[in-house]
């Protein structure tokens, strides 16, 4: 198989690009995604939520190459045998590229680690991690033009299908390429939205982005793992499935939003932390209280 641009040997039969033109394709896809959907202005100051995995390091790498002012934000959940290795990958990457980074942690912010919270058994591990992580990212991204995440086409199609399978109409409007900023929430954008997990993986191999292939120890409990497997099987037998899912979602999301979107005036303030809340305490503060009580602190 030959590269469709220069005729050199293609990197695989399913990707008709040589190494150089594959890397160009990835950069161009991200550049076009940003420009077509007006995700960022030239020279924007962004903070990238970095797990230390391949998707987030690729996001940092590409935005840096495209000339944006990037800072990496690492949330240390305190997952033993996992978080510390991801942070090592991140610091090595940032030092090599001269990119600034910040680390925040569950222990420092909430007084307990993810491992300690999971041991109480009061919430599903991913509910704790997802709620508290989102809370910290929004809080620490204040003042930046956007909070950037490394979600790719696989992540997004999985999330959409999980919300449908769980009949979760409230969360159905959450995935998407970008969210609008408000008094309470920083703008969130996903520049890798139209790249598949496989394309991101190949990009990291070709550009020398080194990550350890670590899996979160709580992953096996995740509903997402089985959805990933199902969608990969569908994609293999029906190419384009994942893209169709995100495009269909984007079309019907606007109908949901017009009837359900809240304005700043509809949202109150958590009386404990001052972040957005529809109740006296926000979800993250309610969760912290329950976990601290269960731990006995
Ligand atoms: Fe957090 Fe691990 Fe669950 Fe992912 S799988 S949300 S890292 S606990």
C-alpha cells in the first residue's frame, strides 16, 4: 500500500499515508477542528487536563506545536501504583518540551485519596473519581481561555452510547466538541474529537511520545470497558459507526439543550465552597462529606 500523497510506503493498509503525511494529517485534523468550530482564538491561553496518558500528552504536543500558550494540569487522584507513574510520564514530557505544568491532588484538596474513598464502599469508584476530578479541573482552570481535554472519537462515542443504554437524558447533553463558558463553568474543548484512539496511538509512536500502558485498577469495574469492546467490534464490521454516533448526537443535542439548558441565573452557589450548585451544597461537597464520615474524619 502506498501513501496517497507522495507514493512512499504507507504505514498500514487501513491508513494510506506514509509516516510524514500521517503526522501532517493529525495536525491538520486538529487545526481544522479548532478553526471550523471556532474553539480557540490565535494565541489563546489554555490549560490542558493531563492524565499522563497518550491522549492528553498528544493534545499538549499538538496545541504546543500549533502555537498556543499551554499549561498542563495534572490531578493526582491518589490511586496507588498508577497516579505516580502517570505523573512521571507527564513531568518527563513537559521538561523535554519546556511546557509548564501544575499538580493538584485529592489528598491536598479533600483530605483523602481515591483509594481511601473507594475503600469506604459508599460510591462506585468512577463516580467518585469523575465527580471530584471535574470539580477540581473547573476550579483550577478559572482565568484561562479554555480547559482542554484529550477526549477522542472513541471516548465520545462510548459516552454517548453509555448514556443512551442507561437512559440518562440529563447527561446526554454533556458530551460534545465544546461547551459554552458561563459565570460558573470554564469553556471546555476537545480538539482530538475527530481522531480515533488508534490514530492517536500511532501518532504517539511516530512522534516519540512515551507513555506506560497502564490501566487504572478500577477500570475493570467500569461499564465503559464493555462498551469499548462492543463499539470496536461494530466499527470493525461497519466502519464509520463511531463517527456516525457523534454526528447524530451533535444534531439531536441542540433539541435537548433548547428545552433543558440552564442560564447563570438558574444556578446557585454552594454555601461551602462557592462553586456552582442547585442545592445548598454542590455534589462534590456532598460527596466529600459522605466519604469523610465513612472514613471517620
Ligand atoms: Fe477514575 Fe479509574 Fe474510573 Fe477512570 S477507571 S474514572 S481513572 S477510577
